[in-house]
C-alpha cells in the first residue's frame, strides 16, 4: 500500500472488454510498476494523491518509428530534388570514402536528447529510427549501448537495435540514382545487431527490449532479410523496415527483383507477423492484402509523409482488410498528437468523407502499437497493465464534451503535462529530472550546424552551402 499512487482527472481513458472506455471524473491507481485500478470509486488506502483537474489521463503513446537523431527532414522540405541537395550520396563521395558526420559523443547526445523529446510528447514506448544518410554505413553497437544507458536513466520504454544494410543509394551528376552493395558488410552488421539483441533484451526490468532494423528495402539483399527474419522469429522480437514510400524505391526494387517491395518480402518468406512496415504510401491493394494475410503491421507516419506530399491512400481500407495499424512520428517534432491530427485530416481527404473517427486514430497510437509488439500490457489502462501513462492538460483547449475529440482538434504535444512509465513519474509539470531543455536545444543546434558545414562533401557537384539550401526570403543586409 505504501507504493500506491492515486491519479484523478476530469477524464480517464481506461480499457474494458477489448476496447478503450472513458471515465468522467475518473481515477487511476498505480501500485509498483502496474495499474491496480481504473474507474471512479476506489476506496482503498493510498500513499499519494495527485489531482490533475481539467486533463486527460491517457495510456502512453507507442511510437513504432520514433526519431532518435537530429531531424533532417527540414533540409529537404523546400530544397529538392533530393539527389541534388545531398540526400543521396554522389558517386564522388563514395569514391573518396564515406565517413561518420558525427562523433561518438554527438551520437550519444542525439539519442538522449531525442528520447527526452519523446517523453515530453507523451510517448512511453519507442522504437528509435535515425537516418543513415549521415553515417559511414550503418549504426554501431557502441551508440546503442549509449542509447540503452539514456533510456535506462530517463525511464523510457524502448526497443533497440542498430540499423544495418547491404547497400546504399548513389547518384551521378545528372540525378540517375542506383544502388550499390557490399553484402558482407551488411551481414556483419546483422551479426553485430544479433549479438547486441541477445545481450540487451530484457534489460532495465524489461523496459529495454531488442528489435532488428534492416534499412530500406532497396538496400538489403535477400540473404540479409531472410537471416534477419529467422533470427528475429527465434528470439520473438520485432523487425522494422521502411518500404513502399518512394517512386525511386519502387523502381530499384522492381529492377532488382521484378516485383513490388512488399511482394518481394512475401516471396522470400520475410513477411511475418513480427514485421513492422513504416509508410506504405506507394503500396498497391495487392500488397496490402499480403500484409493482412501475413498479420504484419503497417506503421502509419502521416506527418512526415504529408510534408513531402504523400498520404496513405486508405486508412479505412487497410482497417477493413484487417491490417493492424500503428503510428510512427519519424520526424521532429515527435508530437504524437499532431501526428494523429494530420492522420485524421489526410485519411478524410483520401476517403472523401468523415467516416474516419477520432477513436480509430487514437487506437492506432495505443492499441495498434501494442498489438504490433505483442504486448497486451501496453497501450491501455486496466488492472494489471503496465503503468505507462500520459497526462494531457486541456485547460488551453476548446470546451469539451469528449476528451479524444478534444485531443484531435485542439491539443498538441506541448499540452502533455506528466508522464509515467513502468510506474515511475519520468516527467512532472513538463520537467524531466536531470535534463536542461534550454542547454540541450543549444547543443543540438550547434551539432546540427556542424553537420551542415559538411554537406558540400556529400552533395552532387559539391556546391556551396548557399546553393544547397535556399532561404525562404532574401536575407536582409545590415
């Protein structure tokens, strides 16, 4: 009883009979690492009480594609095409030898800084994702040991695994993009990832689990993916791979294998229930059918897709096929609330109507992620589930008759007030213990500036920075 904490708020999103339910003027009781009670009438003794007032006590969000580096999508937002602006390696850069654009300390800082951003936005379970454009080849075990340390310190629940690949994209000076391969290097990356997975899985009282992260499908060979599928299945851990997200990817996969990306995964036996597939914005109906038949998860990333002019063509259609849909932020800000809002808007635009409802997108951010990870103890608040809780303040929102609809229309990640993970209060009143948000933001900007200075090295033709990144308006002279 000494460990019991009682939380109350105007709204509590609990779980009953397989679905979320709303308790008005509800309460949640935490005992140790788990939820003891959700409802309106707890009468037992507690050691601590917190009343959040006009707020929502929600299950923590699950981010299946969570940004874990300094976001670089801003660099491509108004600067294209990608091959001409340094987001595809030029042949000259490959010939001179790719190099790491960040130091070991910078990589460790990126993970800790990004993990704090996830917590600030109410994300309690995360599968980190980072760009390999800025790496010598793949991610390293050392940086993921540092990531595990950061997650342990901050209290974030994570699934960790360094990204690896058999090849990369390169471009000539005219924008002709092709893939280059070094399969042995990719298999070495998988072996390192497997050793890391065996060592890390279950750390921090189970908050740190393993995952496998083969990079983009057009840069992975059949042997690499089949070995990945086998190892991950034996361990019972998830595999996440980006696919069906760009015309270039579709062209390269068809040139390499004579079919579409998801069809190729299915053909080689890699498409399995533990496979998580971010994006799917270029997938065909036949490929969605394959995802449904395999029991794999579609990871919807509406914010980053919409920024680049893409949308999932049928959120409702995928649901109707029985596809499990989870959400990923995949960009800055790691604002799952904004992500859900953009997801609602683009789904309605694609469907040409309003049959997509708020609770369906909220389910994707919670229950969909839990199903993808085979974790019925996550993504919901009920007796016996993990005490992973996000508290969203509604005092700046419109007047409300329903908490989820208010979140979808007038809240943002900045309204996340408190976060609990595994029964530990990891953020209170917007403050994460041991983190200096202002100082970290300044350090992140300095590190980002250093990366920008190296951009001409890895841009076709090696132009000046001012030719790579054009400003919105002419910079005024003093």
